[in-house]
C-alpha cells in the first residue's frame, strides 16, 4: 500500500491508466505500467446454508421472546459469519414452534 505525501490518504491505481490517485485529495502519481485487476474467484457461486431446523448445534437455552409465536424460551448458538474482527452472529431456535432466527452482533 502507498500513501499520499500531501494528505496521507490511500493511493489506489486507476484501471487501464499509468497513474494512481489519492482517494482523499485526488493527487495523481505516475506509475510504470497500467493497472490490471485479476479476479481468481470461481465463476460459480455456491449456496451457503447457514442453519436449518434440524441442526444440533443448539445446546443452551435462554429466555428470549420468539418473534413468531411469542414463546419465552429458545435454544441458541453463535457462529462467526464474517471476518474475525466482526462480532459473531447469534442464532436462536424457539423451543415451542422451532422457528429459527438470527441476531447480527
């Protein structure tokens, strides 16, 4: 990563050009070659199954109100769904109607 000598902002390449630009003050910096972005991801997107009613990850019960039936007890578990610097997501399953919902941390 490079930073602007004027304002300290991040300098990013301009695709297809032989210069980079500061994201903050828009100052241009010459580069030796054109910027190219390489995408190595698979073209097929896979479905991500988060949780379903049959999973046995739920082990602990807590007092929380089910948004579907109003019951006041549910099983819960947590999962790290995003980066490690983000809070985990809490999943709840109602003991009465088995409705599963989540709360982003």
